C-alpha cells in the first residue's frame, strides 16, 4: 500500500477518486475502481458509490476501502 492514501483522508465532496476495494468480487489482481462519496437523500446514510459495467452501481462503506488515490490530471 505504498502510494495509497488512507480512506479517512479521501475527499467527501463528490470528487471522483480511485478506490482500492476489499471485496470478494474485486479480486486482488484487480481490486480498483472509480467512486464518489455520496449521501442518500432519504436515509442520510453516507457511502462510496462505484460503477461496474457488469453489475451497475454498487455502494461501499469505509470499512470496505483499503485505500484511495486521486484521478490522474486532465491533459488536453
């Protein structure tokens, strides 16, 4: 986890970030995805929303996140 940052330091403002997820479906050979921090309008629960082509949207909580990184900068 050399250059991964702890989840407690991840932005909580809706900024997309790269997440390292600890999940049986995200095997150790490819456990990363892009997600954003959100608050559910009805329940007020907060979570990481991630996207997957195969299963659609998933949510994870901090205990499922091993670390995070910012997205690479945008270059024209």
